[in-house]
């Protein structure tokens, strides 16, 4: 019995820690990634943003966001990058077609 308890404790110690972040903070991380991107600003031709919305998930798991200005709707894809250890998920950004 002592052997099983030790084996169980070692199994738990070896498992990676996964911290759950609320949906609010995760979406705030995603929006922050979009709004801090110089590539997004350039694709929007520096126009003021009127609306930012999550519009779904691509087949490969990337989160799809729509960034709207008065003259353009830009699609942005965010691919989750899990932390190496304890920490929060960050996102890699991919742009759709830039505004004309």
C-alpha cells in the first residue's frame, strides 16, 4: 500500500501544472495581442477601430477575430501558444487580407 501511495505522489509531481484562466482574461489577452500589433495597425492603414469581435475558430484551432474600421473589415487569426511551465497562454497573430 505504501508503494502505491508513493507511486501516485510521484505521478502527480511529474504531471505538468495547468492553470485555468477565466474566459474574460483569456479574451483580454487575445484582444491585447491584436491591439498591440503594428502589423494590424498597418493592415488597417492606421484607421480608428470601430469594433473588435470574436467570430469563431478556424479548423486548425486558431481563434478568428474581426477588426472593423469605417472602410475595412480585417480578419485576424490567433494561434494559442501554451506556456512551457506555469503561466498563461499567449497567442501568435496571423493577418487576413489587408485593407485596400
